[in-house]
C-alpha cells in the first residue's frame, strides 16, 4: 500500500514538473519572439541620420588580436566611421582583469586601420550587453548610437537600448559563418529572456563612475 502511494506521489510530482517545464519553455520562447519582433525593423543596411557614436560590443580576443567575430564587428564599425556615419567609436568590452583586455585590443586594431586615437573611446567595464548599453547612455552620455555586432545579437542589444531611452539602430556584421553558431543561437534565447527582465527593473551596472562624454577626446579613457 505504501509503495502504491509513493508511486502516485512521484507520478504527480513528475506531471507537475513536466507541466512547469513546458510553461517555462513557452514563456522563454514567447519573450524571445517578442524581443526579436519589436526590434527587427531597427536593423538597417545603411544608417541614416546623426548619431553620437558607433558602439562596438566586445567579444573574445586571442592573445593580442581580436577573435574572428570581434574583428568583423570592428571592420564594419570602422567602415561606418570612415563613411562619416558617426564621429566617434565606443569600444565596450571586458577589461575586468589585468591579463584579459578586450578594449585596448579593439582600440589598437582601429588605430592600425587609420582611426585617430582621440576618436576612440574605451568602456573598460562593458561586461555584458546590458551593462555596455547602460554605460553608453549614462557614463558616456550617448543619446543616439549605431550598434555593431552580429545580427543574432542585435535584437537583444536594440531591445535594451530602447528600454533605456537610447535612439539606436543596428548594423549587422555577418560576412561569414562562425563555428558554434547553433549553440550561440540557443544561448541567446536565454540571454534575451534575462535582459528582458533587466529592462523591467533597470538595475545599475556593477561599475558606473564619473561621466565621460563621448563628444570629447577618447584618449581620456586610455589606461596605458
């Protein structure tokens, strides 16, 4: 008798867990659809209008060089800059440790391509997409930006920008296929859900600091 009751309890627990898992999946993919659907029109082939800066979102680096994905973001952003789509570049990435420094590598690469150092700002505390855009708005005082990253990433970045009151368009840097993209696409669903919640509560990033207007001289962000 006790075994039958135990089995019935386990069965009910399994059914409840399965229902909750299904509901969670439906909710997750519904948010994902909403984020993509509400921002897809902001991804443009050629940005028009006036923008404070071109925001390049960080990705991995290999030694002292950008990864292929990051290099593509940089090349597309530099092309926009050289075509006078915005007067400044804002490199936002992870520089949370001495031995790992995305933003100086990003700036050095742009300088190699002919961009003046004073037109390149570095956000050393862009540890996430949400933090990068929050800091672009409230630390670097950028009201209007062109965001450059791969298309799968742009939907979330634009959604965060919209929620924080930033006038933004997205410019997709997708000249090639990247290894592991299927996994990246799946992970992005979870990331969109996370930033959807962040955009409701709008928490401050871990680091803010004093204002550094992106309209000034980018060399004020140099740390070397």
